[in-house]
C-alpha cells in the first residue's frame, strides 16, 4: 500500500546519510538534481560517489518519450538486487516519470520506497526520514502553481558552465507533449532573485550561465518580460557568456530579437523548436504558428542576428503525417539550413490530447525511415555549415583538457559549436580568440591567435 503524503511542520533530520542521485533527461532535471543536493545537504546528507556507496539512491527521471521510461525501469531492476542485498537502502524515483505514473509506478516496481514529483522537493528530507521507518511507499506528486524554489540554496557542480532555472512549467499544451501535465503551469522567479543567483555563480567561478525554462522566453514576473531579464543578467560582472534554453517560437517579437542583438555577451546561438514543416500538422499539434510564420521568424532572426547559429527540434511520424507532410518538413530543413537539430520519432504519451484523440497510425517502419532521412539531410547540412566556418575567427570558452587526447583542449565557440584547440597556456574559463582550421559535422578545430 502506498501512502499519499501531506506536508508536516518540521522536517525529519537524519545526519550523515549518503545520497546518490542519477539524472536522466533534460537540463531542467540536471538543475533539479543540484536543487535536491542543496536541500539535502542542509539537512545533514552528503553526496555519495556512486550508488554502491549510498544509503539513498534517487533516480531523477524523464517522461518525454516511452524509451526514456523503459530505460528507468531497466535501471530500477538492477537496483532491486542491490536493495535486496542491503535492506536499509532507500530507493526513490523523482521527476517527470514519478509525476506522470504516480502509484502506477509501484505496480511495476513495488520495491521503490519514494515517488516524488518536481514540485515536492522541499519535502524530500522529511520524506526520506519517514521512508527509513515506514513500511509502505510514500508518494508526493502534488503540483504547485506557486513553487519556484526561489529561496533554495542549490549545490551546483563546480565548473565553467552552470544552470540557472528562471521559469518552471508550461502553459502551451501542445497535443503531443506531456510536460504541462508533469511540470505544471508556468511560473517565473522574481528577476532580482535571478540576478542574485547569477552574481553568486559568477563569484563561485562560473564563466557561463544558461537560463533554463520549459518555455524560457515566456518568462514574465511582476511586469518584467524575458527581454528585461536578459538585460539585467547581462549586467552581472564576471560572466563571459550567457545562454538560454528552450524558447518558444511565438514569443520572439522584434523587440526581443533587437534585445538579443544589443547584448554582446549572449551566446550567438538560438534554439527554435519547429517540430514539423507542415502547417496542417502544426495546427493539429496546436503549436500556434504556421510554416509560413516560422519562415518569417527565421528571416527576421537572420536579419537582426547575422552569424548566429540556429538549431531546432523535429518530430516525425506524428499521427496522420502523410508523405506530403513529411516532405514539407524536409523542405523546411533544406530551406532554413539549421546548424544542428534534435530529431525524434513520435512517441505517444498517455494523457496528452494526441493520445486521446489521434490514433498512433504511422507505422514504426515508416517512422524509422523518415527519421533516418531527415537525420541524413541535417547531417549533410551541419557538415557543410561547419566547413564554411573554416578560416573564420571564433572565441572559444575553454572547458578543459580533451577527453580523448590530453594534448588538446576543448570548449565551445560563441555559436555553441564544440571546438578543439591545441594544448596551450590558457586555462578552463578563459575565452581564447582562434581561427578555425578544420571541421567535422559536429566539431571545429581551431588555432589560437598569436599575441
């Protein structure tokens, strides 16, 4: 029997407990893991090096596609044997999969002790304390229209680049998407809190901050919109580069584009998820724009932001997608010539409008064929666009020593391309002016300018 939880007055504090969190899915989950680490450290927990060393193992999960959930179940099966060998081990599932399945998760994994949604992390220390003494699994998946964790202390992983969540939830309700049902409605952090966190990150040595939100460009709090927020964060001293993800195409007014153009420390990269090139499919998806409107956005963007890299998301095999619909997507990819794209087969998600109203009628073999076709097209475009970078000057934010070759350094250009440099006198966090000398579909190779 699973117990639905209610908030208690005082959290149960258990000092000296080792917790290990495995993170799956998007950058929001990575930031939420840092949030949970901070909340738990405050109550006397510490981060273990691995699941083998932990008293508590949490899987922070994704529910966007079925494959992601199957991966979690596979990992839970492996952890089941660990739990059987160590009866005191507390095993929990957090995040979007926990929110979506709720008590249903326990039907397939009855050995799980905790099922915790993304708006319940403040109660995590209390829930862990209870899980140590209670026999039944605990479930806390109540969504909260106000929760932004604005005052929480995150335990960020030290490094050059860090996440800063500025907006949570989504009000768009695209027919294929589970996010509004597992992340709740849109709400934004106060701008002064965002600035304070950015200042703290700069003081901790972060050189790049990425502002996060399910639809980050929909940020709005007390009269301040996303353009205002970017302007305020851009004024924070010590940051070399500011990025954001993931925006929504309909939010890009000319004012916002002009603001992006006016802020030189913004990363010169814009992710504009299109999903399909077919207006018929876009309307069925309830995306709120047509293919022509998206083309207009691209034209306005390139006019105001010359040289910026553009990336996108594409879904193939959405219910009812015909050969003509798919060809419209291929034509959009050919015409826009994205620098890169994230491409997926449609995955039906229970509870979404598409799952309720649209039969998943595109055969799997057709989905696979279409996916391979659009991947091949985009790969050829990415390769050509990177080849066109050869001979150009870039500024590389150095991240560290090459993973495969210790005689190399790696980082990212302002346009978010992975860039390899020869070993030199520069350090992680330095911005190195360099000239591109070679490329692949996904990587640039550059030589630093001589002083």
